[in-house]
């Protein structure tokens, strides 16, 4: 196709610029002891429900905040605001993913000294967000039991770019004849050794354990980055 | 962001090229009396299940074929092949949508005189496919009852680019406390007057009616394009 090689070249340039910004962002977060978790998935996999419950649960012990990306509407920010955590909506228009620069801009006006956890909910899209680092420490890819057990095989890049897989809507597993073994095989064949959580934010099944695990990840990240610096 | 204006300009060029190819494709399909339906949705909304059942049902009376797009795997083509219709898989690698040129290439080796219906299943993505005409006559956007009633508000562009909305997995409506009125309101506020089908390909609820409607759309398209030509 005409224009394709130029397009690829320009995309590479945009990616490089994004990578530089994302690295700087991550360094800033780390410096402020903020553990940043981004969430990617298809539309409708349950990102906002998981996030709402996570903010409520963590909010009792930590200072938490969230940025949520969508093409249009601030529905998600309104839902998340019920958790009483500071939340900002990023609307991308027709853009299919968040970029580091959008996160950077959205942070303006927030005091990073007042934050322990920041969650970034990406636009619902299982393809494009995989290429864009948004400065997170941990990327969680969600897949609901209603989506089919071969999603990791069909969308390998996003699973490869993520650190943990979260299987959501386990309360619907029986209704959709979900095959847990098959999904685990798909995940492991794309990303061997990937940590996987199966939970239901609705019924609470396995949910407290998942949140505790997030806390432990934050502790681990802080130890890894802070201890050496203190030792210097 | 650096590079953004250039990226937009190059994208416009790619789109123009795609539009020209798509129009030529559609003219070719029309000339051969093939009615072409494309299907877009999130990953896991039930495109392949709907298509499998549609091919089987229509296949009794029409010559049907399908092209299915995915980043990786030919799982969907293998599933659809059970309907005994000719099926080809288009794997896009990391590309988040199908383009007219891919459809063009995939048609090579097929005799267009041997076809009444062609279905094109796009990559599972509720954002990017909206900008790419693939030469179809009718674009159906699927949304499953598990995805949340505000999807049309959050992803307006794809609903605006589609001709019909199909609400899938109605068998799960009660389990997920699906609010049909709310989804209809969302659809109508984004695309007033949009035809909407609510069905379950699994239980067959409303499915035969949907397929009959597709047949009637083909008849209408053929009358509109063929009669004036014959009258000339």
C-alpha cells in the first residue's frame, strides 16, 4: 500500500518520543513512592468495576487516585468518584489508546506527595495500547470469562506487554461454560510463567487476595528502588 | 507531541488510498450480485458464533463465504469451516483493523460468480475499524449484554460508521442484569433511528428473524443497484 513505509517510520518516531516521556514519568512516580498500575482490556471486560472496588478497598489504608481513558463521556470517572478517590477522565476523541503525554497532562494540579497508588485505566482496546508505555510499574491485562478462552492466542502482543493477567466475571463462569484450563493454557503458551488471577469483583470471590497482592507488589517495588538508593 | 501533525497527514493519505480501493471493491461485489456484510465489535462479543450460525442457516439457500481477520491464529477460520462455507483467515500481525487491500488480496483465487453473500469479520476492536471502509454494503456492530449499556456513548464513532447494531448473548441478559432500555437509549442518542437486533445465537432467540432481515437487505440492495441499470 502507498504510504505504508512512511507511516511505519513516523509511528516509530512517535513511539520513541512516548518511550522517553514514559520513562521520565515512571522515574517521577518512583521518586514519590507512588506505585502505578495500568489496566488494559477489551471494552466491557470489567476494568471500571474492578477499579471501583480496588479504590474502595485500598482507599481505607492508602492514598489512591485514578486516571481513566475513554474516547468519549466521563461515565467512568463519575462511577469511580463514588469511591471518594481523586479521579480524572482523559477523553481521547478518536484515539485508540493512552499515551504518556496524556498522563503527564492529566497529573497537572495533583500533588504527587499525596499519593501511594495511581491506577490508569486505558481505552478499551486489546490491540493498540500494547505499544504505548504510559509510565506504569505494573500492567494488568483483563479478560472476562465471557470473551472466549483463546483471546491470548489471538491478541498475543497485549499479553506479552502485560505483567499480570486478571480473569474477571468468574461469577458468570458456569453460565458461559468457561473452560479455565484452556484459558490458562492459552495464557501460558503466549507468556510462560505469567501470574494469573481469577476473580469476581461483583461477588468478591478472590478479590481481597488480589488487592493484597497489589500491596505486596508496591512493597517489592519500593524496596527494589529505594533500598539501593539509601545504601548509596 | 512531536511528529503528531505529520502522523495525521500520512494517516489521511492511507485513508484516501483505502477509500478508493474500497469503492472499487464494492462496485465489483455489486456487479457480481454479492451482498457483503462486515462485522465489527470488541473481542469476545460473539462475532464468530453469530457468523457460524449465519453461514449455516443462509448456506441452505445461498452461496455464502467469509473472510475473518485476527492478529494471530486461524482459530476462527477453523471454526467457521465447520459450516462448509469457503472461509479464509486474514492475519494482520499487529495491525488493529482490516483494510480494503487485505480483502482484495484474500479474494484472489475465489470465483465471485459463485457467491451470493460474503461476510467479513473484522479484528476485535471497537475503535480502529471504524475508519476503514472494507468495501462492504452493510456494517453490523455487535455489542454483547455483558459489555455494559453505555458502550455506544463511549465508542460513538464505530456506532456512527455502522448500519445496524446487534445485541448478542441475550441468553445472559438476566445473569448480568442487562438493562435493554438503557442500551437502546445509548444507541439512539449516538445514532438516531439505528436498526437494532437483540438476539442469542446460542439459544436461537430472534436469530431466524435476523437472518431473514439480512436476506431482505440483499434483495433491497440488488433492486436498488440493478433495476435502474436494467431500465437504462
